[in-house]
């Protein structure tokens, strides 16, 4: 007669129940993911760069393309890493350079510049008149009409000392200019100055002749 195998005792898990046998290996703990802190936003353009850019835009809107181009060049030289601001400055610089290149050439000879300066003064474009007159003086410091025009510009802008200085130089080169200046309305802002009347004092006959001359034409 064969013997039966004795059943093995089952261990309890402390609650009167058989302990469950583990199934395979225990799962490894999930790794902890550490996310980096968000990067701070990039700093904005410096106030100096913004100010330079706005000045360039203002000049561009007034069609002062040479001035605007110079402001944008200075901005790019001083702040080359200003990102989008520098990119916009480069775009406007290119527009300025194309506008300057497309402009017709201005007066070339001293006579053409003096004529253009006189027209600009009569039209009230004082910066243009001064620019042209100074261009003539750069080539010929003894150009009396250029000095006269500069004196007229300075007088109308309230720069009395400069006006008297340039007018004195013009009269020293061409004494007959004094009579024309006395009756030129551009010098009315100087009429309260005794120095102006002394500077423009002329004999009565010559004064009457000067009064009949066209305004700002070359005396004589």
C-alpha cells in the first residue's frame, strides 16, 4: 500500500490568511524628474539705444536722411547686440542710404551754391541756407556774400553776436555791403544794438543807392 505525501504547512501572513507568493521581481522605483527653473526673460534694449533709435526715426520722418543715417550708424556701432532694435536700425539705415543715393546732385559751383543759399533763405529754410553758405566758405574764406548770408541766418535765429561778427567780416571785404545790410529786413532783430548801426553807417547818397538794389544780390 502506497503512502500519501504529507501536505506542507502554509504559513499565515499574520491575519490568518496564507501569504501570497511574490510574482517575479519587484518593480524598480520611478525616477524623480527634476525640471530646470525657467530662464529669465532677456533684458530689453538699453535706454541710450532706444533714445538714439528714436532720434534716428525722427530725422528719417523729416526726410533728413543724412542725419538719420549717421544716428543709425552710431547706434549700431555703440550697441551692436541690441537684437531686434539693431535689426530695425539696419533696415532704416538701408532706407536712408537709398534715399540719399536717389536724390539729385545739389549745386556744385560756388555761384550755384550761393544762388541756392539765397533761395533757401528767402524760403525760410535757414539750415539749408547755412549749409550751402558754409560750403562756399570752406572753399573760399574770403567770400563776402557767403559771410553776409551767414550773418542773415544768425540774425533770424537770434544769434546776435555771430550775426554781427559775420556781417563785420562781409563789410570788411566789401564796404558797400553795409548799406544793403542797413535796409535788409533780415537784420531787423539787430536794430536795437548800437553796434549794428555803427557797423552799417554809410554816407546818405550810397545808402539811397543801396536801398534800390535787389535784396541779397551781390553789391556793386
